C-alpha cells in the first residue's frame, strides 16, 4: 500500500508541479495550488471516509473495503481508494515543491542561455531545468517513506485493508514479538534500500556528485 501511494504521488505530483510552474498565476496554477492546500490539510481518515462514501457508496465504482478475492484486477480495484487516500498528502506536498524549485531553476542563467539559443520551451523544461529542480524532491521522497508508513496504519483501518501496518498493531496488542521484530526488520531494510536508490538518483540528476 505504501509503495502504491508513493507511485501515485510521483506520477501525479511531477506533471502537476511542472504545469503550475510553467503557467504561473494562471487559473490552472491557482486550481492546482488550491488542490495542494486541501490535500495537505485534510486528515487521512477524513479523506478516506469521503472517498469511500462518494466512489464506493454513491457511485459504486470501487469496493468499500477488504483486499479482494486474489484475482489481480480485483485486488487492483480494492487498492485504488486506499492508495489514493494515502498518497494525496504526498501528491500535494511534492507538487508544491516541484513548482517552487522549478520556478527557481527557470530563473537561472543557463536556462536563459538555452532559451536564447532557440531551444523549444519543452526541451528547456524537461531536458535542462527539471533535472536540477528534482534534486530537493528526491530528498523529500526518500524521507517520506516513514511518514507514509505511519499513515498506512490509519488508512488500512478505514478501508479494512489487511496490510503491514495493521499487522504490526495487531501483533503488538497480542504481544506477538517475533512478528513485530520481523515486520520492523523488513520495514527498516526497505527504508535503507529506498534511501540507497535516492543516493544513486543524486548521481544521475547532478553529475557533480559522481566526481566527489
């Protein structure tokens, strides 16, 4: 659930932040930032209940709880609402961060030089400016894993999702220490591996890191 939420956060925050930065102070920018403000302000449990009521109860597009019958498509349908609920805060925060860092980078001399050479605006943004703008975002994403794990416990409770967070809470209540120790070990290793990937991405985004 946490990894699905991170995927949604990155898939939505990046284009949302880029569009807001390239259309600064437009209606699209104002709408995107309003969404980001609401997304960062809404509690996870409240957002989950709203999504359940609208998309599960009123519209009936998605199941209202559980994990499915073991079929891939059915499990995917059960995963959508919990993942969106958990990832909304990250989408909002990362979209605002992408917007602010990209606006800062677009004011740099090398970006003005690229534009003066006649490069298309799309090339300037996606091939020159965005790589440098993503460095702070990658840092936040690496640290965000722990925050999402904490939010996963609440999300799993709202959607009756049998995930790792609810497993840990149940094991603590039953004093099942081997399960607690094993789960914490797996989560710790996942956190370390994710931050290792973040360090490798630094080298890709900023060539100066590779030469240090």
